[in-house]
C-alpha cells in the first residue's frame, strides 16, 4: 500500500481519497477506522431513570435479553432504546462485530481470549468483563483480530 500525505495551507478541509483496483477487506477496515475517527455519534442509554450518553469506543459489548438491548459500559448494563440489529449497523464503524445471536462486541476493547473445549471463544475485555463468541462467529472474529494485528 502506497501512502501519500500532502499538507498545505491552500486546503480548507481534510480530504481522503483511496485509489484501488478492487474492494478488499483491507480497504473496508481502513474506511471503517477513518469513519470511527470522524464519527462523534453517541449512544443514548437509560440507567436508573436517567438518560446517559455513551461513547461507543468505551462500550465493551451490546447484548439483547428479554426483548431489551443493553450496552455494557464501566461494568454497568445500560438499556438502549433500539434493536440489536440497529445497534450493530450503527456500531460497525467502531469495530463492533457479532459474537452470537444476541451479542455484538467491541474488538478494540479486547484484551485476551481463550478457546473453550466446545469450540467457543471466551473473550476478556480491558475492563475485566468477559463474554463468549459462539462457534458460528469464531471465524469472523479471527478475521477481525487478524486485521487489527495487521493494521498496527
């Protein structure tokens, strides 16, 4: 990948242009990272009758339980007023990926993981929280993790 940077006072705004012969996972990852950097959207959640604004970069994972959706932030489960698939669509640019039918997780917040004997992954977040990735989504998770290692 060839990277060129042109800094000059004649430019009023920052602009990024990508020239590529085809769409690849690497390009998709790059664009998602750029969007996350420029994205200032917050999640609105409810905790003890108070509305709280959450920075998606600080959320460990989002899960659905009993027809409600919760974001785990600082060890607290904060209810979100949206469906899980809407949260997934919104949070993809923040490097969230599907862990199971009812959980999406922030790959950037992962600290370590362990492979279980049944093929599931147990992932540990930097906050100390843990969650499981079902076998169906382990391959996708590995691809996300490998892309993250290559990006660094």
